[in-house]
């Protein structure tokens, strides 16, 4: 493979006229559903084009067609004016389209340099692989995107953010004209995000057309030049970012207006202490964390990546071991320190990682909902299914959980509906304290406000809600009091009305 | 995308509410086998032969009932074959020295249950993968049984009640078949209708979610291991009754037959999915093949070869069926 990427844009004059990639009338059906219907997308070289939409809108189908993972059923794809037929990921790469998926597709046992030249190692005269050239070329590539990764490092040992850079370097090695970033920031720290944005801007400056797939509004406003919104497999709008406001963008995405993302129905919090945590420490993270949560309040915990929010959440419900400190739920001490004691006392965790810690994906909705309260529906160890189904059906109705039936496997529900089932799991059991960790992770904008309303309702019904979040609007919109963590310590607790973004961030930095 | 999955799930519900559709495939295989063998060899359909098949199914079904529960929790026990042989020797030895079937039975159950407990503790406490842990136990038992006895433990007192355990009849039905049916029904009811059964599926589907819900997932797994062990205890005594001796060499490869039947029945090694009814069909298919090979006078070595082919084929059909549902 020639490494001619050091001299880009020789035909830049043509590039600015002819789109880097033009998709016209793209259609894709899966039996029973139209995933994409007559979708257009035009990418200009040197521009960052955001692709937005809720889950199921067709974003991923569209980029998978670009990547050659799926074939299209209708429409045409042109690269710089020439119609191309992308039948496989290899074709797509050859045409100069590089998609960086969320699940990074690198071989973790190989070095960075080996990964970059995976599709074609430069060889010496004898046919042996020219390692020296590989390393030198990788270093040159990183230099071009202004990011430094050791080309000889084992890829698996790098954080996700740097593996993304390796993927981007691979794109350059293939002389990609189009680079697609699929939800690239979902597991990055704020610092890493700004580094990534710098690199993306450099790609654009090199004349590469960048597609930025995301549902995070603030990011899109920060980085995109143009926004295309898809909804239900159809093209809704393509506008310059300057023509959008937060509201118009949300409206395009969900097809209706959301007047108030944080509807507050509940009254003021009570004074009764439902949860009291004293000098809690764990082996790996937490240091002397002490706080109280009252019945009827939402206590929001903020912190940057690695501050220890999830660790705290798992420790106070008895899931992860602690080294010292006490946890008291409704006046009774959580001892022995395990979840069965915790649940008995009335504290439970709504996990941030639904898939691996919350859902029983293969099992039906009703079994997922009743898991924690099954004993209440049993006599002599036998489950009274009629009673159980009725109780679950009540929650499905009350929370408007969208599912074709109680027998549907829960993995087929949308994120928002899955979350509602998991909240039902706890409500059916009856808790005093619910710890919610990133309650809207992976949930569509439209469903988010419903989850917020549910959390509001939980507090309104007298539960103490301890909410871990990294989303500032969520924190400010929902919490009565705000606690901030930094590197395993609690650095500030303040009432909502005294909190400002600045105060919170200062405490989060430590 | 969501509409897509909804549609397919509804289809699946219509087809599979009563019978999981992997059972449909298996039922069809069983029917085809029976018909084909009957055409080639009409004596297949004689009462004597059917009873013989059922008797051969009994031992496997007893242990497979426990194993189904265990595999549903996403664990597996490879030591059941080795344990089966050891249990027979111990039961027979205790029977010889005490002249009491009850004590012999008790010793067999205690030993086999103990093996299950040991496996369970190694897996849940030491967190050793169950495949590895139970291979270790299997080797220990295979060697250990020779430390216990170098040759078969002969039956010295010929208690009729003991002989009946393996060779007796109630009406036309062999006693082992009745015992197997009882154990099967207990296991079936447990899995289908009790909270314990639901928790076993839940542990297999997502152990962490179960733990976060305040349930003791490790105890549930331990219980499944011990349950499997107790089934081996019963099967071991029946086997030694049938052979009129405790044979240290018995039970080689038995664990594979059992696991094959369970997997053939559609129980997922990943846990959370499976049914005892499927296991029953799986056992029947394997034993009908065995029987057919004998009746047709084929080379006996095919008794290993054919089931191997059937397992791969049935699993492949299951994958095709799943894919058809997803599309």
C-alpha cells in the first residue's frame, strides 16, 4: 500500500465542487419493516456533518450501508461523482469510506502499528514485512492528526479514546475521503472529548468529509457544520447548524415538542432521614464518604469520569464490599453487607449498565419485572401466575410501558421501556431508598422526560432517591440537593438553589 | 428496528407458547426416527422393545433432570459419570456391611450429594469455571474409586428390594422407569411452577441482576449442583442393582450422554433458557438411536457416531430456526 496521505488535497479545487459522497434515495427493508425509505445524504469534503435521530431512526442502518455491512435495496451511492457499488466492508474501505464504530474493531493483541496496516503490510524485497517502515509510517500518521500514541504499544492496553485515534489513523492510511464516527464520545471523559474534537477538526482541515453520529445535542452544536436528522427511517431535515436551536433539533428528532423536560410535580422533601452513610471507604475508590438522604428528596451526585459515583452506588446497596464505614437504611444498619440484607431493609440499585447488571434479556417482560418481589406472589413456593401477571400489567399500564405483551423478551424493548420495567421491579418490591445510576444512559430524548417524571414521582411517593449522574442538566433539573465527588471523596454538598454549574464543576475538579 | 423485533417476537409467541420450537424440531426428528426404524425392523414396535428403550432412558433421564436445572443456571457438571461409578461401589459396600437398603441408599445419596456440594463450593466460592472444576472432580473420582476398591464390589446378600430397584416391575413398568418419571415430574414442577425454578432461570439469564435484586445467587447455584449430585446418587444405586455389583469402571462417557441429551433438548449452555420436556425428548432421541442400531444389526460403534451427528444437526437446525425468526 502506498502511503501517499502526506500529500492530500491536490485536487482540492474539484473536491469543493463535487461532494465527497452522495447518497440518493437510499432504501433498506428488513422483512416486516422499512429501515430506510428514500434517504438522501450529501457530504462535502472538509465539512463535519452530524447525523442525528433517536434509536431506530435509521442512523446505524445508513452508516452500515456506507460501510458495506448491509447492502442497500434502493438508491445510489456516488463517491466524488462516480457511482460506486459497495458490497462489503472491504469495498467500502477501498472507495475511501472509513467507519469508526462504537465497538472498536481492532485486534487488541496486536501493536498499534500492526493494526494500522492490517489490510496490507508493506513488505521488503524478500517479501518479509518491513516493520521499520510500518513504525515510521504510523508515527507520521499520528503526527498528521496531531495525536500521539506509541506505535509499538499493544492496542488492547490503550484506553478507548486512544484506540479511536488508532482507527482514525487507519482511515488516513487508507486515504479515506469519508470518515464516519459512530457515537464516539459515549465512553470518553470530558478531556478526551475535547482531544477527539481537535482531531476531528484536523481531519476536516485535511479535506476529509466527516460524519458525526450522535444524539448528544451539545456536542453536535459544538462540532458540526451541517445536521441531518432521520426519524423512523426517513429523512426529516438537513440544515446548517446555525439554523437550529436546541428546541428545533429536538423537535425534528422526536417529531413533537417537549415543553418541559423536567416536570416537577412533587412537593418539598421531608425531614426524615431514610439513608445515612458514615465514613464509607472501599478498597479501590471511596475514601470516607458521609452523607444523608431524606425521604421524598432527590439527592444528586455529580462527578467526572472516575470520581467514584458508580462505586458509591454499588457499595451503599451492599453489592460491592466495603472496608470501613456504616450504612443505615431507615434506622437499621446494613449488616451483613450484602444485597439481600439491603433489599430487605429497603435499598436497591437501578444500575447504569442495564444489559449486564439489570436485564435478563432472554426472559419475558413479566419475569424481569417481578424478579425482586416474586416471593410476594408465591404460596408454599408456588408462583401464583395470575396474581403476578396482574401486578405487572398494572405497572405496564401505569408507566405506559410499550410492549406487545407481558411475554415479550425484554431485550426487544427500547431502552426507555426497559428502564421502566427495571424501575417497576423495584417498585413492586417496595423500597425506602432507590439508588439510580445514570438513569437515562442510552435512552432517547423523548423517553428521557418520561424517566425524569418517574423519578420525580418516586420522590413524590416518599422514597429517598439517590441519583448518580454525569449530565449537568439532569442534575440541575431533578435534584433537591447536589453532592459532588472527586477521586473517591465527597467534595461538596449544596442545596439546589445555591448550586451553579461553576460551583459544581469546581468541586468536581477538586 | 424495534418494529422489526416486535414482529418476529410475536411470530415466535404464536409458534412457541406451548412448545419451544426447538422441541418441535426434536419431536419431528424423534417421529421420523421411530417411523424409519419400524419400517426397517417391525420388532421395534413390540411392547418388549419399547419397555427396553424406556428402561435404558431411565438412568440418563434421572441425571439429566438435575443437569437441566444446573445448565439452566449456566453451570455444568462433567463429574457425573465418574461419580456414578463411585456411588455404586460405595452404596454396594455399605449395603454389604449393613444389610440395609435404606443405609446403602443413604450412603449413596450422601456421597453423591457431597460431590455436588464440593463442585458447587469450588465454583461459587473459589470462582473456578465449572467446566474446569468438574473435570478436576471427575479425575479425582476416577482415580479415587480405585483407591477405594480395585475390583467390582460384589453383591453379598442379595436383598430382593435391592434387586428390584434395577430389575423389578410394577405391572408392566420397570421400577427404574417409575423412579425416573417421579424425579422428572418433581424437577418439571419445580422449574415450571415454583419460585425456585424461576430463580434458577434468572440466575442463568443474568446472575448480577439476580444478586442486585437481593437474592443469593450463589446458594441457588449450589442447590443446583447438589440436586444434580443427588440424582447421580439415585442413578448410581439403580445401576449397581442392574449390574448386581458396584463397578468402578461403570459410567465412562455417561456425563457426555447426559449433557448431550440436555443440549439436544434445547437447553442453552449459556444459561437462562431450556426445558425439561426438551430434555425428555433429547433422552428419547438418543436412546431410540441406540436401540435402532442394535435392532437393525448395525455396527455397535455407530452408537457413538450417530448421536454425535444428531447433536450437530439438531443444534444447526435450531440456529436456522432462530435466524428465520430474527429476519
